[in-house]
């Protein structure tokens, strides 16, 4: 395993029966097929920041990173679902192959785009519109509305995570989430990526998206305790318009600052997120660890070849 002087901060995502690992130059996704075999997908990452370097500037880069991660995440979920639920039988005729290859790809792209739009609308409704609406009924001065709204938003988020964590299918995805964290922790501790070493590592990680979401909500709460707006619809509009600013600030705090440090202040900031990760990650089995290791090793290999 080749390690650079400045180790690459690998990140990942649990998908359907698999794990996607993202490196500096490419991503790799390992998915367990119905027949038990591992299917690997590896693709280079083409980011818009290569064409427009100004997007790498602080605050701006956070929004760019969030949008690109969401797009890649939805794409990985779509691809993994196809593999995990694929049938072994081959299409018999050329017409069937045409439908499966041509129309199937177009349909998948349409469905993925539709799913992303629906997910964004539901996210805005649940985590922005609903807390703003509920907080408007609390009889407190305008200066305190932002704080009340922030508390309601965090409670909704924690409740949502708890409810979905009770689902058996989601629990399996959370096991892969735990395997992803364990593999990255093993790599960052400079240990060989063996099943035994990975299984002993912590299933929590400070750069997890769950922790990032909590930082976003706390940042939003603090910002709107400072920036006060009268009227429900004006408050709602201000939350939407300032989302890029909030995402940028949160990215600088949780990824660029806390992600590279380990002191008491960092531990205090990430502690609530680490607690929520106890719900969004579960202890994986050896087969799931094998998947995470395969994806991470492939991502490391790709970055080594690109160096």
C-alpha cells in the first residue's frame, strides 16, 4: 500500500449491499451480487473545480462539495440497486437487449433525476419548512425564533434517524455504513486492511456525513439567532437563500478544520454527531467488511496509478 506524505482523506457511503469509496482522482464501489460474488465499479471523478478553480475558494467549495457528493451518492445508490437485485438470466433476443441497454439506461437516468428532485423537496420540507412553521407558533420575541427553530430542527432530525434505524432493511445498510467507517479508520491508523484489523476498529468517524448534517443544523441555528427576519414566509425564504453560506461554513468547520485536527475542542464539536452515528452505523459482519476493504483498496490503487 502506497502512502503519500499528505494522506488522502478517503470518504465513502453505504449503498445497497455494498460500499462506495471516494478518493482524490476516482471512486470505487463494491457490491455483493445475488450469487455472492463481488462486482466492482470504478470511475474517475471529474469535478467542476478543475475547470473553474475559483470554486475551490473557502466557503464556496463547501457548497460545490455538497452538491457533487449528493449527485455521486444518488448515482451510486442507483447502480448498486441494479447490481444487488439483478437476475442471472440473460435477455434472449436482440430487441430485449436493446430495451435493457438503451431504454433501460435512459429510464434509470430519468428515475434517478426524479428521485433526487423528490429527495431535495422532502428534505427542504422536513428540515427547513416544518421547523420554521412550528417555531412561528412559539410566543417568543423574534430574536429567539432562530434558536427555537434550530432546536425543533435537530429534534426532527434525531427522531427521523431513530425511526428509520428501526427498519431491518435500513439496519443492513447501516451495517455497511459501519464497515465503511471501520475500513477508513483502519487505513488512517496505518494498519494492513485485513478483516481482523478492520473489525477491531471503531465504527464511528468524525468526517461522517451524519456529523456534517448536525454541524449544518447548529450553524443554521446560530446564524439565524443573529440574523432575525419577521414573518413566516420571509424567514423561510431567508433559510433557503442562505443555505449555500451555511453549507460553506459547515464544510470549513467539519471537514477542513475538525477533519484534520484532534484536540479537546474538536472532540467537543463532533461529540453530538458521534452520538447520532451510533444509530446510523451498526457492527458489520465479515462479508460486509470484505466489501468495504475491496472498495477502499481499489480507490487507493486508482489514486496510486494517477499519482
